[in-house]
């Protein structure tokens, strides 16, 4: 892609000019944006960049391993991997309000990140994979009063506190352009094509209070759902698909016994920027087969429902 090749060259020159001989630290989330930003910056300034991956215990199945493998082994980019799940899940205990979850996670993320930055001797710059839609959404909506629908924790806070300047090479790009740039930089297709994943992770896909048990059930159900979608060749038609673990138990029968287990909600939407979205029209056979697989393969689940709400009036996530 010609435009992306040119963009890559231009941004590399800009990053070198901005950073000089300074040190840069970049927080990886496991998502496409921060990964593309990190690889681009690494290409520009090499080992002046250190990446920090904070595992908050709210990631999808095998996510941490995927990120570590990609950065350390495939790209040879210095990466600090912090398992902070105990701290995050501890502080989230009993928290049920969605915005309190986000704020708790955002605050802890900053704390853990700061500690790690100190350990490596600090940095002059903070790199972020901020996209154009993030830039607009974190300002207020035009015309009306300033309303926060959901606070996104990946913008703001950190740089001022740590006295660092920002490096945000993706600020002018939309999601599809970031993917093109990722391909241009040689990121594996399976990674570049991944659906967006929110910073607060599974915390906002587990309405009500969060426990390790619930997270384990959710991770397994989500993995089966995504496997089904990939096997049917539907993954790339969908903007985002994920499972939600409802804080509800219902009665079922299995063999000759009564069960009393959780309900899993399935979500899939099409969208171009996440601002509006339509629910995805799976065929019923696919949904039935997926429900059967989840119930058979995931202990603790005995009922599956499909969400047919578009955005608006719904949001993509359930919290
Ligand atoms: P909603 O649920 O607001 O989501 O329709 C729109 C897009 O934003 C993602 N999302 C978040 N991303 N921190 C993030 O980094 C958040 O707190 C957050 N909340 C929602 C969501 O996954 C979708 O892509």
C-alpha cells in the first residue's frame, strides 16, 4: 500500500526528530493500536524504546503469551511483563459500578506503570497508540453539554504526573488505517486483524462483581465463541465479537439431573469506527451450534443468549 509506505517513512522521521536521544516507554495493552505504535517507534529509534505490558488479570485466554511471544521473540523488542492480577482483582473485589471499575483499573494501571518506569530508570517520552476517534471522543460532543458516556482510561493522566512528553504516531489514523500500517510493518495477519479490545478488559464483560472463577468461565466461553466464528470464516466480517458472563443463574437439565448455572450472552457487531454499530445477523444454525458447544465445553454455563441490540440505543460493551 503506497500511502502507508509513505506514512511509515514520514512518521519514522518525525519520531526520530521528536525523540532525539531520549528514552521512550510504551504501554502495551494486547490490542492492535499499541502494538502498531510500538513496532513503528522501535523501527525509528530501536532500543531507546522499552515496552511495558501490564497484565491486569482481565485479559482473554492466552493473551499475555501471545503478546510476549510477538514482542520478545518475533521482534526482539525489550519488554517488561508485569503480572499485576492479584493487585487489580483484589481492589476490584465487590466493585459493581461500571464507571468505578474503569476508574479503579485506570488508577491502578497508572500506579503499576509508574513503578515499572522507575525500575527501568524513567523515560523522557510516553508512547501511546491513540487513534483519531479517541482524540475526538475524549473531547466533548459538539453542540450539547459535555457528557461522558464511558470514560476511556487510555487517554490522559499519566504524562502530566510523570512529567513526560507524548509520542502518538497514530493520532491521525482510523482503525482500518492502523491495520494497513500494521501489515506494512510486517505484523502477523492474525494479530493485525484482531477485533478491538477495551482497556478495562473482561471487567466490563462481567456485569456485577468480578471473581477469578467468573473470569475463568468467561475466558473459556469467549474462546469457544471466537473459535466458532473463525471456523465459519466470519471473523473478518465482524467488527467485534465477544462473550459476556451475566450475573444470573438459571435452571437447566443435563442428563437426568437439574443444573443451576450461569448465562452467557453473545455479542457481535459490524461497525466502521465503533461510534455506531449494527448487531451481526448470524444464521440460527450457527447460534444453536455455538450455544451447544459452549454449554458442553464450559463448566458452569447452562444457557446462552444472543444480543440483538444495535448502537444506538445500546453500546457495544455491556458496561
Ligand atoms: P461502547 O461500548 O462505548 O464501545 O459502544 C465503543 C468501543 O470502545 C471500546 N471501549 C473501550 N475501550 N476503554 C477502552 O480502551 C474503555 O473503557 C472502553 N469502553 C468501551 C469498545 O470495546 C468498543 O470498541
